[in-house]
C-alpha cells in the first residue's frame, strides 16, 4: 500500500520512537472499523495484527486490530500519530523495517 494512500508520513524522530518498544505506552484510539467504541489505555501485548490495550474499569485487555487503526500513542515524552498499517509487522521485525527499510518501509 502506498504511503499517499495511507495519508501518513513519518518524520525520522517518529520513526525511531515507533521502532522501539511500545509495550507500556499510553494510546488513544477513536471508534472506527473493527472497533465499536473509543479505547484509551496502556498497550500490554502485541502480535502481527493485534494490539491488546488495558483499559481502566475492565478486567480483560481490549483486543484492537492494527488494520485501518488510527490514533495517538505517547512515546518519548510526547504524543505521536499512530497508524496500524505502519505497525502491521511482527513486533520483532518492526525495528529493522522502520529503520533499515524492507518490504513495508515508510520513508
């Protein structure tokens, strides 16, 4: 998928922040495709296609699909735009794909 189609441009500092560890980061995701209500909480787990977010007042984490995800994430002391298409790689491959390039690079 082309970067223009996503409408999401990563600056070098944002790319570096997203390439690191995102578990434990605060996120805010509005309701949208695959998500019936807005989610605000802490990322507790991640897979190729899902994020699990701990939300206050719920016993279990909320599963959020990365596909078509848009929202904000608090990393490196500031709010960054969050795009599920950028994060839709295996967590262990995210660093090399975001920093060194690869099939799903966003530069």
